């Protein structure tokens, strides 16, 4: 059995909505995460930017509230996505999104 699950919170930097040629609603956000963790008993600053994709009607109730500056917690699975220029990056495909107020 394999495991692929990530849960991450952060601030939305960018957000865009579009409909695929197949008619599926998509929302793509750029999520900025900042925190401090302990590694080898020493504090470490953690920072990352991650693209998050939300697909389908189940996210319709929350997508209207997603915009730059909003704090969210997202959980889902990671996959490799290749851009038009041939570069690959990890993308989080959301299974759950919660607004953090």
C-alpha cells in the first residue's frame, strides 16, 4: 500500500478560476506557508510556495471566498505536473479546503 497525503496551511498569494474544455470547474491557488519547526532540537524557519488545484463542483461553496490574503488549510495528494515549457513541479490536488478566520 502507498500513502500520498499532505495537509498544509498558509496564505493565498494568487487565485484564478477557470472551466476546462470538458466543463469542469477548476480553482488554482498559490499557497504561501511560513512556520517554525524543530529539527535536531534546534528551531528551523520553514517556507514554501505550493500550487494547489481544486477541481469539481464540490468546491463551489468555498471558491467565491478564495482570494489573495485569505488564510486556508488544505489537504489532498501530491502529483507531478509538467508546464508548457517542460519544467516539472509538485502540485497539491485538494480533497478538502477550510478557510481559517
